[in-house]
């Protein structure tokens, strides 16, 4: 997912959004009763013993009770829980329903099946097959795709890639039935237009989605390269289209995220809370705003433990 943070040399576009890149007043978290701006997380991993199932990661943090406790402590509303291929087989048939149930019991209102393979963009039937298996295994509230076929692509290839993604989302949505389908999309898709039009690539995908997580990996809210300036145009577009959205931030290591400026992984929990509170103060007025989503469970826990 770190590839979503790659800005391809782009500068945030703010002129048409009504959102200024000027620094905002910092919001200080004074006590534990102050609501956090952090409302969701990506949870990549599982506790399955790899000696039993080759897809296993053996990560204790993903045991249902442990994951639910973390979600409850942070009052999370949304968790994107990673689901492997053929989730309806092997040990995942037991763990996934237990994990979804535990998260619901912890107050999480939306537990989404999270998955993605770049090949799915050009082979949408694979996305549909994965979707059917995930939803047959556990009572997920939604499906969330993190498919990044633009990695290594040139600008002239992007419109074709976006068209493929739209088809993939639609194919998966048909397989999902009444379960809504959302996706992770990078902020810079709003800075790229369809050839010969004023419609952006981000806007092109919105009609295919029930929700979107706008990935804007930066470790500060304000400034030309801050979260608000990066994500603001896409957030405005999603709001105008009536598509609920959250803002994605990174807590993995600088090595993984693409540099210290792209992640809170080398910062403190207080800095993460304070900067995302600024994001909330600047974007929460947009219809459809659903908070800030953290990438990802294990790195967020490591940040909190420091």
C-alpha cells in the first residue's frame, strides 16, 4: 500500500476546492475524553499458524479478542480486515467469523473484507471470486479493495487502468449483492484528468464505489505537502458526488512508507493525534466525511507502544 503514497511528482491542486493550504490552528488533545479524529484502520495480517496454513502470518495481534480490544480502546468505527484468496477454506473459515464478531462486539460498525491484487484490474472475475468467498465466510459489512495497478505505469496508461478498475469494481459489486463495495485511492488521481476532458481520474471512479478511502500519506496536516492540501481536492470531489470518504494516513516505518515525511511511524502518538485533529477541523464540514483511517494495525500499535 505504500505505493499509494507516491505522488508522481505532483503538486496538490487547491485552487478549485475552496480549501486553503494555509496553516490551520493546531488542536491540542488535552485529555482522554477528547474525541480522536482516528475512526478506522487497515488491518493487514492474521494469527494463523503458517505451519498449518501457508497463508498464515502467526501474528498474535490479530487474535479476535486482541484486535477487538485495540479497536474498542480507540473507539474505531471502521476496520478493513485483510482476507486471503479462498477465505472459505482452511483455518480462515474459523478465524474470520470470530474476528468479525469480536470487532462488532467492540463497537466497530463496519468491518470490511480487505483485499487486492494488481492482476484483478485486468481480470475482474478474480475479484468477484474472491468477493464471493469472503462474504460466504464471515458477516462482513462491506468489501474494500486496495488494488494498485498504476505502480510503474506512465501517465498515458492511467486512463486505461482506471477504466479497468471501474469494470472490476462493478463486477465485484455484482458478486457482493447488497454488500457495499469501497476502495482505497491515492489523492493524486484527482490531479489527473481524462484526455480531452475536465473530469479527473478520481471522479471517473466515484460512480463505481459506495465509499472511498483517500490515501494522502504525509506526517503533517498543513502546508502545500500536508494532508489537507493533498487530500482536500479528492475529498471535495467525493463529497460533491455523494460518496462517503475517509482520509488515510501512514504509521509504518519511513523505509516502507517512502521517507519520514510520508509517515507518522517515526513520530509520536501525540503528534499523530494532533495533526489528524487538524485534518478533521478542516475537512469535517464536507458531507460524507467519515474521519481518518490509519495504515496499519501492527505499525500503529508499535507507535503507541513507544
